[in-house]
C-alpha cells in the first residue's frame, strides 16, 4: 500500500539515478522508521512472549484472511448478473 501512495521517495524509480531526482522532494522511509516507534506502526494487539511459537500444521486449524486473499474475488451471483446485464 505505501509503495503506491508515494509518501516516501525510497520506493520511487527503478534505479539510483531516478531516485536521486525525487529525493529532494520526498521523505525517506528509513529516517521515519529509525526515528523511533510510532503509534501508526505499532500493533495494539501484540503480546510479548518468551515461548517459542509453534503453529499448527493441521489444515483444520488454518484460518484464511479472506478480506485480503479474496479481495478481488467476484461472488458467483454477481458474476452471473454481469454476464446477463453486460458491462
């Protein structure tokens, strides 16, 4: 998401020469990150633990993040109506 917002010049351009052109007009991501923790980048639900994380490999316990992985999926009912009505 941040790559597309052009908020930081760090990700603009395909090479150093192109990035040097936008550098004076944009912020660097690294200076923002190294400035210290910001509430914008902190996970409020994070709980520190000293235990080793042991994820379950069982498919029964797998939970898919549907809003992310299926965000471009068209429901079959909607797809059918598009075919009938047309674009």
